[in-house]
């Protein structure tokens, strides 16, 4: 599938390892500093809030500038923010407000990384290879971000509060080095609209979860989420079934459309 795709895959897998480590380590760090469910939820809210604030702007910027440089710059900014957090933790001056500020800054940089990075694949592989390419990227996300990263983050946090974030600095820095793609025109704005919807829902969910846990107890958000997921499934089951059973639309390029128009004009 080409060298460019291999660089993209390596960069994606590397950064996903770091994100998976932070997925477990960040809430543990906040919970070790405060017993307030609202402040714990605020950490996740501040990480995803930049999608609502800057998501659409990031899509417009991704359509106007070099996406390779944009992803590299944003990943470098993430590495700097995490390195600063590590220094605060090692020196013992870190507090809950510094951690929340780091969450917001890290989330802001992540908006530009994900907006530009999510549109790279269609420009690097042939349409016939999109399925395989997406499968490999998603496999890296599931294995590194959801399966291997969180247990590793929790283990490192038990060894020392700064260790998981030091590893994340290394992973994000490797992603900067490996991002050697030179893409052409992309659909940054389209991708940003989708990501704003996804992470906007997460911001609302985190805020509700914090309030529900504060008022009705720590297990209440789980029951709320269970009932909400069941109702959502009932509402979207029929539209999803229609989408799954829909026939694929064949791709037609300009060279296919021209003979068709000529044959239509013939008597």
C-alpha cells in the first residue's frame, strides 16, 4: 500500500499507545488529588471541550495549510505540554488546577492532530485499499488505545505518577518524527464536523456523569449510561439496518462520465 501509508500507520499506532496510557493514568492522577466526582469529571470535560470550541476552525485550517506540518506541530505541542506536566509532578508542585489546565491544552492540540490526521488515508491509498487501510488503523486504535495502553498506564502510575506521562511524551515525539507524509487536498472541514459531534456528546456525557455521581452516588452514572444506551439502540436500530442492507454506489470518475454523456447525445 506504499511507504506513505506505512509511515501513517506507524505514527498512528505510536500515538495511540501514548493515548491509551493516558486514558488510565490521567483519571488516576486527578482522583489522587481530589475526592470530588465533579473535578474528576472536569478533567475529561476539559480534554474534550476544545472540540466544541475549536473543532470547526481546525477543519478550516486543515484545508488551507500543509496537513503534514500541522500534525507535526500539534503533536510537538502535545509533547511539550506533557513534558511540562512531568516536570511539575517530579518537582512536587503539581496540583489539580495545573492538571486540569494541562488536560485543556492537550485536548486543544489533539483537535488539530485528529482533524488533519483523520483525512490522510483517502489521499494515500487507492479506493480499493481503503477497507484494508481503515482496518489496520482501527486495529491499532483498538489494540494500543483501548486494550494494551490503559493497563500499561495503570501499572506505570502505580510505579510513579510521572512514569505514564513520560512514556506518552516519548510516544507522541515518535509520532512527530514518523509523520513524513506530504498529502494533497483533504476534506478537513468534513472530518471536523463529524469529530465535533462525537466529542461534543462526550463533553455533555462527562458533565452529566460528574453531577449524577455527586448527587446519587458513584454507581449512578453506570445505570444512567446503560438505560441511555438501550434507548438509543432502540431509536437507531431501524436506520442502521437500512444502511447496512443498502447497496454500495459504484465510483464513477470524469473519464466514465464523458462517454456516458456522448452516448446520451447520439440519436
